[in-house]
C-alpha cells in the first residue's frame, strides 16, 4: 500500500519529482570538480612520495660513494707514507740504481 501511495503521488505531482532530479543534476558539475581536485591532490601526494624515495636512494648512494672515497684516500695516504720512508728510498738507491753514500772527500760544504 505504501508503494502504491508513493507511485500514485509521483503521478499526481510529477513536477516535485522532476525538481528533485534536476537539483541532483545541478550538483553534478560541482561533484566532477571536487572529484578532479581530489584526484589531482592524490596524484601530487603520490608523486611527492616517489620523489622522496628517489632522493633518499640518491642520498644513500652518495653516502656510500663518500665512504668508499674516504677509504681510498686513507689507503693512498698510507701508501704515500710507506713510499716516502727514507730506509726504503736508500735501499732502492743502493740496490736498483747502484748508488752509494758519498765519502767525506765528495762532500763540499757551501757557506
């Protein structure tokens, strides 16, 4: 019976039903705009998160590279120190180059 009354009331007053439907369609452009804005905000959020992850990856790679370079620098400093060792230089001069320490007659003191 309630259904019959509702259907009958729509038949008797069709303009009331049409106004409700037209009011819904009047809100449709606003709904589209709100949906588009929410989509844009969501896309911006996802893009910014992807950028943050990418920058963190680049930062970790740069830190790894920095540590490797510091280790290489320390290794090279140690190698330079070992190559500058006077005992090593003297051994190379005597052994490979055939040099000897100068005698007292070969030394001239300049004043």
